[in-house]
C-alpha cells in the first residue's frame, strides 16, 4: 500500500492511498463530522482512525472539488490550531 500522509508541523491532517485514490481521511470537528456523515453518503466515520475526530471521504464523484478543498483546509486549520503556541509561531514564519 502506498499511503500518503499530509502533516503540519509533524501532526497529520490528511491521509490517502496513492495507488487507488478511493478515499481520503480528514480531521474534523466532532459535531461537524456527524453533520457531514448525515448529509453526505460519501462521508463515513474515519477508517482506522478515531471516529469522533476523523471522517473518510469516498472519492465517488459526489463531492465537489470545491467542497473537498474546503474540508481539507478545515482539517489543516483544526490541526494547526491544536499546535503549541511556539509551533504556531514557527508555522507563521514559514
């Protein structure tokens, strides 16, 4: 399996398989995670992840690129906000 992990300052915010890009795991606010699962059939609890904080988004064509990009940005922001103050300052300097 050829897994691609996206990290910000060492903390993962996205995970996918490069060989068969069928889904992507994204970190999500727990309340929003439930809402997205209810609204979109392609969004399920995070596969092999903490189901409270992660969603798996199936790449079945039902989620627009724009919406997917928003969810990726949200995942990144959520993880970046959880970093220590020092790491957040370091990130701003990059």
